[in-house]
């Protein structure tokens, strides 16, 4: 039987306007049949500044003031994940 899985992909830029750093909530909807989620945050230059595997759909990420983008991938039981573009 062919394995089926759903991917929830998110790619959103966001801007921190507060001085210094702060905890930023990153949240996404639950995806059925997901083993875990992969979260990746990149700074304005494209450098990955935060990467984590989690079973939660809400994380508080401590980030410095600046421009960031993040993406989320749902990983299935075969460890397959797709990333947003």
C-alpha cells in the first residue's frame, strides 16, 4: 500500500520592530498523520538562525531585532518532508 501523507507548508516573512530581542510566537495548524514538524527560521541574509523538530504547533522563538522568514514542514512516518518555496 502506498504511504499517504499531508504536508502543511508555511513561508511567511515577518519583522521584529522592538529593540533587542524578544520571544516571537510561531504557530501553524495541525496536520493529520504527521509524525512531527520541522521549523526553520532564516535571517535577512538567508542564514538559518533557528531549526527545530517538534510535535507542537506553537513555538516561542527568541530572535534579535530584524527581518526573518520561516517555513514549516510536516514529516510523515517515512521521514518524508516537503518545504515551502
